[in-house]
């Protein structure tokens, strides 16, 4: 085109100073940048510095999909900057920035302060992620244009426009024809054209318009549509990462659930609105370690709230309680929503039923006497001690004694059961033939009653040693030896329990209790 060439020569007369082969070489090198005729002639007229700047800006626009208006904004903000980075260096910087944030973050940062592209790569490495993404330096070049589109498309008042723009990070920085308008058109279609509903949704969460339309908003709107939920729920899940959104599908796969079972166990609306439910992965893993696959599925259907509870504060302590009491781990669905006291009662009753074969009425009667103050650990420890030491592991005898006197199970192991058992053992080791007529009562009576039964109410101390001495000695000699032996026994008994010692704390009482009959 002769006229175009004429205009180009008039505009750039220095082109005539090049030799033909020089023009041809320059044209071959640069025509790929601006392939139109006007562009090719323009690149021919560029100095090497201008051409390097052109290459850098083209690379920037192509890598980040800036609109021409946004590029003009960057050039205006960076009019005093020298854009002579090599395209390789520029690409390396942009790639690093993209590793620190989303494309929208990087575009926002560059529009805010174009000079960041001129920083040495080492300086970018030394900057924090938030510093790279920061928009505090931004000049709000598109605020007016974005405000006009918001007002026209949503039919909202100026004060509402100001609210949206002030709470959005990107709207005033980005070309609204490319960044804002397509989102509004799409969202209006999803809201069936109801501008007031969409406006309310955006006013509740202006940051919604900062997200990428294709990568973020559209997939989440499809998720809501598939679940039959209102489009306004987009505000609930707008900030959820793809990994979080995928966790529900992973739960379905892990438990081998059908779509209907998944919706029954974890309704989409409930799942979207419950943060802890969306973070239930560790709970599933823990329960799977305690239960087999079929039991896990059954337990979750019996009590789906399991997935909303604290693992460390509720689920694990309840499971430990079950295992300690001998309950099946599947009972977790029965006690996890109970209070701590109710869970303790469930496990204690189950332990007593298993240990003694109690009926429901019997265990209720026993537990009513034992009460809820006693810990499960204490109850288990006492039952094991009583079974082993008092009834020689006779389940039948122990059951009968506990049914007759349930208070046996709430006696202090350290203060009552063990000391009194030691008294019996000592007397037995001395050859004293003493057997309580009612073993349960012997261990449940008060200390004072225990002392009265053990010593002053008995008429004689009778040991095998007494018979032997009667045969070998006569008169006062035998009595002195017997009294001496009795004194030694009493002195030892003082070390076991205080009421026995207190009974003989004065000489007058002591004299009256010299002779005791052991049965």
C-alpha cells in the first residue's frame, strides 16, 4: 500500500537511512510482535530500547491476560519507568509472583505498583507473600467506570455502590468491561434476572466479585445448582478452596456411599454451612481405626453428629471410656451426644452387667446406690480388688453380696477396703479364727461400728495358742503368756486402723477387754 508507506516515511524519515538488507533483517526480527502493516512499520522505526520495551509489555500482557485498558493504566502509572527487562527475566519474575498468589493477586499487585516488575529477582525472593500481593499502593483508576456498571446493572443507590467498591480489593483496579461486567451478566442469569436478590447477595459479600469467574464462581454455582440450593448460598462457599469442596466426595468414596446415602448422612446444605463438618477427615480416620468398615458406616448413620464434634475433647475420651468398661466401640453412637455424667452411667452399668451378669433392674438398683460421683476407673479398680481378695474370684458369691449390699462398691479402696482386708489377713496369719458373719457388712459399716464388732463386743480372744498353753501350763503362768500374746496382737492392730486403737486408748477400757472370744 503506497499511501501507508508514504505516511510511514513522512512520520519516520530516518527509515530512509537504512539499506534494504538492513530493513529486511529488522523487519524479519520484529514483525512477529505487531504483525499488521502499521505495526510492522512501527517496529521498524523503533530504537532498540523501544523495541525491548515493546517486547516486555507484550510478554506481560500475554502472560497475565491484561486488557489494553489495563496495560494503558500500567503504562500511565509507570511512565517514568524504563521497561527494558529481557523477556526471559520478566517471565521469570512473573512466574515467581504467580507461585506466591493467584493470577488475580499478581495482576492486582502489578497494576497497583508497576515498579515491582523492575525489582531484582532476589528482592522479590526476600519479600513476604503478602507484601508481593499488597494493593495498598493502588491508584483506583477504574473506580468510576466500575461504579457506573454496578449502578446500571444492579439498579442500586450510590451509597451501595460505594460500599461494594470500598470492600472489594480489585474492582477499582481492573478494567470493568473485562473483570466486572461478565460476572454480573453470569450471576444475573443464575439469579433468574432478579437484580434485587443479586444486589443483596453482593452487598452481603462484596468480595465475591473479586473471584475469577471461570475458575472460581462458575464451579461453585454449578455445585449449588446440582444440590438444589439457592444461588445466594454462593456466599457460604465462595471462600472455600477446591480441596475443601472435594472433601465431601472423598467422604463418599471412603465410606462407599451412594449419592442418596451421602445426602442422608451429610446433606449438602448442612455440610456447606458447618466448618467442623467439612474438617471431619481426622474423625473418619480415627473411627476407622477403632471400627471395621461396616460398623463405621452404621455408627455414622446412627449418629451423624459425630462428624461435627471435637475429636480430642469429646470423641476420643468417650471411646476410651467405652473400651475401658468393656463396651463395644460401636456404642460410641449411643454415648457421644450424652453429657459426661450420662456417658459415665452408661459405661458403668455396662461394666457391672458384664462383670456380674446383672439384670437391668439389678444394675439400676446397684448403680442407684453407687451413684455418679464414683469414677469409672475407681469402680473398675474396686470391683477387681473385691473379686480377687474378698470372694476369691467367686462371681456368684460376689454378685449375691453386691445385690444384698450395693454400698460395698462405693467404699474407698485405700481408706476402707484395703486396711480392713489387711486386718483379716493379719489375724489369719496369727492363727485367729475370725470370719465375719456378713462379709459385705464388715466392709461397709462405719469405723466405729467396725471397731465395736472387732474387739469390745467379743467375750474371749481364742487362738490355737491358747489351747496349747492351757495344756502345757497351769494357773497364772498360762494366763500371763496368753495376755502377752494378746497384747502383741492388739499392738499390731493399732497400726491397721485407728478405731481399734482408740477403743483401747485408756487403761480402764483396756482392762475390760482383756478376754475376747474369736469365732
